[in-house]
């Protein structure tokens, strides 16, 4: 059975574990400080009580920035990412968010296709943003009333 819930700082080790198994974005210390940022929500998707996906979103007034979005490797390509993104979009709608923003490496073509499916549009680019020299592509999804 799938469930989705907001998690708190006490569970930062579980977040670090999923991150280390997937995209290796943050250290343990970075995860701890992420939880302390203003407007940050860390949300986990669980299957049979085990975390299989996490997103981190930071809400500032009427905009939301996705800081982390990842599904465990062995659960990918089964619709779980779409399920979690659909949940996030509904949460944004409930909070009257106007824009959902994110940045993704230009080399991450799977994420590109994934976000395209949810009508995110490319709105900018940060040159040489990542350690390997890749650009960051800035994307946004506007919520129209
Ligand atoms: C991007 C990610 C979240 C997708 O999760 P997922 O559970 O595999 O996604 P879904 O099964 O719901 O697929 C949704 C859509 O994404 C795209 N997609 C997902 N995996 C794909 C793949 N391997 N090849 C091509 N398209 C793919 C497709 O458009 C797919 O729609 P379709 O099934 O109708 O073709 C997952 O690959 C992931 O965690 N990647 C590592 C983290 C990451 O890159 N995060 C985003 C950057 S911040």
C-alpha cells in the first residue's frame, strides 16, 4: 500500500540514505540544515512502510521551489514518480501557489522527459552550474486560475 506523508528532522538519516542510493545530492549535514530552512517541507512516499521516494519543496509566499525529487532506483519507471509529482501539484494548488520551480542538469534527459510530462517549461539556464561543467536548466510550471 502506498502512503505519502511529511517527515521531520528526526528522519534525516532516512533521507540521506535514499539520497546516497540515488543522486548523492547532499551530505548528512546538508540534509539537517535543509529541514531548518524557512518554508521547507520534506515529503516521503512509502510502500509497505518503506520510503521509496522523497521530495523537498521550499515555499516562499506564492512560489514553490523543488530542491530534491527522487525515486529509489528499483522502483523507477513504474509510475511512482508521477504519483508523487501529482501529489505535489495538488498540494501546490491547495496552497494557491502560482509557480512551481526547479533546476535540473542539462545531462539529465530522463528528468527532462519526466518534467515535460507535467508541463514544466524551460525558462532559463545557469552556465557551468554543476561540478562537471554541465549547465543547470531552470524550469517552471505555472498554475493558472
Ligand atoms: C525522474 C524520476 C523522478 C522519474 O520517476 P519514475 O518513477 O521513474 O517516473 P514514472 O515511472 O512516473 O514516469 C513518468 C514519466 O517520466 C519519463 N521517464 C521516466 N523514466 C524514464 C526513462 N528511463 N526513460 C525515458 N523517460 C522516462 C517518461 O516520460 C514517463 O512517462 P511514460 O511512462 O508515460 O513514458 C526518477 O527517474 C528519478 O528519481 N531520477 C533520479 C532523480 C532525478 O533525476 N530527479 C530529478 C532531478 S531534480
